[in-house]
């Protein structure tokens, strides 16, 4: 992994290119609501729903602070020219590779804790995968382990799409460590799911997504 400071300039450049891509290529009109709730300093975890591949990009455009997202390890595989390009970009902008194939997610969580320990911002799609049916699946509990170890402020985020033309990113009220430190991981996950649903108005699936279940089962303390 590249030192964090080396990712600052590529991240800012990538943010500029992403804005052009979203506006000109995807022709998406974006609305960012409540972004002022994100603390300007200190460790912050952005915990979001996941509907489209562009979700992380939109959150990055909404926030001025640099965000390190936990991204599936498939993006970091270099078995083709496209793979080399995508992997290189993700490393240059400081994203964190997470292997979701059961028992291998722990190193990514440790990297996230380390990043937060330095007062940075980490983003995670807490369902563990994209929702294919539009419903909101229960938050997997790995984020709670990261939050408690780093004592980061947790900010719920919801992405809402109105057809193919308008995308909204809504930020909820921050949850400080002093509030959640006594919560169990189960209660924490339930509360985050509830707060995201309040913002997104999605129907609840009432269960953890299949791939998220496999990851959770491999994390000590997340069951």
C-alpha cells in the first residue's frame, strides 16, 4: 500500500475527473444534502447503503475531505490491461482492498482502523454488496469493530436515485463514540440500518445480504 500522503494529489485529480464523468458522461444531476454534518477534523466513518457502482464516487464528490473506501478486492486484481489500470487508480487514490471470500477481510479492517487512528475518513457500504432489488439489507457488523477500535465518529449516508437523471446523497446526524461505545455490535448494526433507512426510505430486506453473511461469520466479535 502506498503511503497515505502520496495519494492526496491523485485523489484530488480523480475527484475533478469524476465530477466531469458524472455530469457529462452519466448525465447525472447531483444533490448533496446534510454534508455539513460530516466533522471537518478527526476520525470519521461514513456508513452508506449501496445501489450502484457509482455510489462511492458520489460520496467522494459530496465531501471535501479525502475518503478511503473499503473496496472489493476484485478491483485490485491485475489479470488484464483494464485490471492493471483500475488497480493502479484505486491504489493511487488510497482505497483499501477487502477480500470478501470469508476469513480474509481482517487485514482490510486493520488498515481502516489504522487510517482512522491518524484522523482520516473511511467509507464503507455496510450491506457488504450492492442491493440488486433496491431493498436495504441489514448492516454487517464489521464496521462496528472498526468504529469501536478507532473511536471514530460514525455518519450514516444514504444514496437515492430518481431514475437515471438525478442522484441524491443524504448525510444523517453523526453518532459519536461517547454514544455508541456501550452498544453491542448487533445493536450498532441495527441502529445504523434504521438511520440509513430513515434517509433512503428503502424497503427493508430484513436480513443480511448473502455475501455479507459470509464475511461477518469470519470476523471475531462480529457475530
